[in-house]
């Protein structure tokens, strides 16, 4: 009986080891496939040595400064603003930033929170830009900049939010289920394998077709490639910001800040995005000085799908 149990244990250990090796190989294949095109390696990358890691950013143009802050969805990076940054730089000094855990910035194994990013935004403006700055932010990054403005109103000027996060979603805090999911994703090898399954090419394409773009014919292959690369560089470490995001650790109730700030705020909604009218109306309910506009035939990323229309409304607000 003892010999039999030892043999079973030996077989189990061997099988577990082989399984781990196979999964590791699969993970390496995912990495090689999704990072081969170098879509994010711009010739003029700069890096800010922040306390929690290096922050990649680009800078172009002259004039009053604008800071572009991408969404927190998987694969987000400065690429999100690639079709409007040059247009903005004709009259402004434009900074595009990869938040910690995204794009080509460092991706440490930590829990990412709203307050971590609030401090990053404030530090970046103070130490790199050096003067009061306009901000354009997308989706789930909107609460971060609202909180940053509330905490340090002297560093931020006007704010433009493209399809800002729904107020109901921002109030969702980590639950037992989301905490368990984060814990599972953070596990070496197995967690990386699950992350790769959740962020493969078909998943990124589905996001673009169902949420990001109104017309699927407007989606370009380089859009998919850039998001895939950002989600898988360098190696497995992108999963840490993703696990915090879906674990609800980045969410915070920012309604008090929204009500109290006295800055100019402009909301841009993709008219085809689900529930966007209700979302923007809720923002205006808590701060009736907010202005808003909708871009027809767009969804979550109008600045990628319809950059000319988006830049028109941005310029109207910035010039007012």
C-alpha cells in the first residue's frame, strides 16, 4: 500500500511538473505572437523616474500644456491618442502618458489603486510639465483626474473627459469574488495562462467591435496590434494592473470631489455607446457647470474612430 501511494505521488508530481512546463511554453508563445510588430516603440519616447517605476511619455508641440491620459482597459496606452496628438500639438505642448502598469511604463507586482494614479498625475504635472495643465482623459481614468484636481486644484486647468466612467461602476468596491479573481490572476504561470486567455487577439477584437467602435469597418489592424502589444509587454507583468482593474481596486466614490471642484469640465460622449446619455446626465446632476456634447456614429473611442470630429469639439472647448 505504501509503495502504491508513493508511486501515485511520484506520478502526480511528474504530471504537475510537465503541465507547468507546457503552460509556460504556451505563455511564451502568446508573448512572441502578440509583441512581434513593435507597434508601441515610438522614436521619441521619454521616461519619468517615478517612485514606483519608470513612466513612459511622449512630448510634442509648443503652447499651453495638455496631458492626455488613456483609459484603464486592457491594452490601453498612449496609442489611444495617436490620431489626435499631432493635431493638438499645432497649438499646444502635448504630453501623452502611459500610466504605471500600462503600455511601455513599468509594471510592478503591486495592487493598483485610484490614489496611486492620483499621486502619479499630480507628480507628473509638477515635476515634468511644471505648470498648470489641461487634461484630456478617457473612460475609467476620469475619476482619477477628478480626484487629482480635488486634491491639488492648482496643477490642473480645464478638463475634458471622453466617455467618462459610469458613476454606478465607480462605486463598486472589491468583493469576495473579485478579490479571489485578482488572487488567481496574480499566481505565476497559471495566472498568466488565464490572463493570456482573457486578453488574446479574439478578445481584443471583440472589444473593438462591440464596445470601442461604432462601425467595424473603421477598425484598423494596427489598432488591434497596438492593444495586443500593450497588453503583453513586457512578458506577463501587464496582468497586475489588469487584476487590480477587474478586482475593482481602482474604483472609488468620487461624487464628493465632482461636486466640490470649481474647474471647467467638458464631457464628450460617443452617441452610439450604451447608456452614455444617462452617464453624462448624472455628471451634470452633481455639477451643473459641466458642458457636454455627443459625437454621432461613435462609441467608446471616438478619438480613434472619428479623430477630426473629436478634435473639433476639443478645440471649441479649449479656445472658449
